[in-house]
């Protein structure tokens, strides 16, 4: 099955073309194209994502990325000939697609609508080629959740594949700018939320603390960068809810603690502040994730979402996992940790097999 996936939930315009096979027992994905157009430079002067600017850029980028998909599939590299070929009798050169998946939430609704409307337009055009073509809505969070199914750069197509039976039950941690969620997965399709943030998401707290430190947007990579020169034990910031028996999180208080520290310590070393904040934030994630793994006798831990791109977080999860040889750690490649459309294709394939379909309407608060 060939899947076209579209992702426009925030400030990344992404389109992917993926071949999927194997069904629910052994899903396998071959990524033909995975294109992402970043808007970071546009939103950086504002210190965060501006919804209407994001919408404008999505509207501009979507047709450009789709044209690149068509060009690459046809092996066209010369721009002039590519443009001429695509406009001439294009219905015969568009690659056959069996399923279109589009992110419908959660996210910024003006941005989400651009992807939804674009997918509808493509669907109406491509259906003339393939009457069996399907169009379904996908949760952005499901994309992150199922990103562990995507092949890593180190895996060959011959060796790629997971023994799913050996992975479950599993604990899945989704950490991003808008979400911090802990999930219990008894199988690929049996998912239960066991914890989430009660206020700020961990990625959101990184952006806010970065602004307090005078660092540019996005905050996560900037804090990661300057933390290399700091002492993570220099400042004892609080670890909110770390000792509570539930699996919920809270990051608003940690951010406020950094604010007060900077107010009372004008000559504070910014690298020490960043490193100590990061240490506190990650301590809670790791402590609660591994406690959940022990309580539910998990065979594996899956970490996904934009914050999982942090090399320090990956290092600490790997270190903790090695203490328990019985637990397998699954973190997608960096390119699949941040927002992308390949993960939407993976989630769309699973949803299609489950006959699960979200309405083609933007839902900023859609749950997994």
C-alpha cells in the first residue's frame, strides 16, 4: 500500500510518501519521500509560533512539497522540464496512491485546516486515477506514538522489522512542545493514558525558560547547546510531583522557580541555570517512566516527540535502561522525533487497518 501523508499541525509543513505492508501483525514501512519545510526563522523574532503566519507558510509550502514528491517519483531533476511535464496531462504522471492521511489535531487549528483542505483537493484529483483511494484523518499524537515503527537509518530493508510480541506491554512517553503524556500499551492497538501534564508540557517549559535566559526560539535546542558548558548539579531546582504515586507531570512550577532564581541572582551563570533546569525536568520524566515500567511489568519503553530529539535525554534513558536488561528502549531517529509526515503515514496505516478514522475537521485539542 502506498500512502501519502500530510502534516501541518504547527510550524513544520511536511509531506511523505511511504510504502506500507505486513498488516497489524508485522507492519513494515519503506520511506520513499519525507519532506519537511521548517518555519523556525519566520517565527523566531516573535519568540514562538504565530498561528496566522504558520497558516500562510503552509499554504505556500504544501503545493511546492507536493510538486517535489511528483518530480522525485518521476526521476525528474531538471526544474524546467519538471514544470513542463507536470502541467502536461498531469493525471497520467501522478504516482498511484492508495491512502491519503492528514493530521487533524491536536495543534493550531488555522494550520491544521490548511493540510486538511489540501488533502481534500488532492483526494478529489487522485480519486479519478484510483477509485478505491481512501482519505482519513490522523491524530498528531498517534503519529509520535507509532514513530517507533519507522526504520532507522542504520537498518537495511532486509533486516528491518520488529518482533511486536516481545515489546508489549510497553510504556510510551510522548514529550513535545504541547504534550507530556505517559501511556500503557498492551498491544499495538490497546492504548491507555496513565499520566499527563497538569499544566505546561515539558517542551513548552523549555521554550519559556529559554526566553527567561534570553535565548532565541525554539528553546529546547538552545538550552541543550549552552547546557554543555554548565553544571547540572549547580542549582537545586524542584522536581514537581516526582515522589507522587500517580504518573502525572507539572512543569509550570519548575519554570517559575527558574524565574525567581534569576530575579534573585543577577550574576547567575546562564549555563549552570540551563543545565540545572534540564536536569530537573528530565529527572521527573525518567523517574516516572521507569516507575510505570516496573509497576506494569513493561517489556519496553518508547520515547517520542520533539523533546526526545535531545541527545542528553536519549543518553539518560539509555543509561537507565542498561540497568534493567529486561527492558528494551525504542526511540526513533532524530528525523522522526520532530514533526514529520512519515510518522503520520505510520499512524494512518495502523488506523486504516483498525478502521479508525478521525473526522476531517481541525481539532486543536484532539486526544490520542
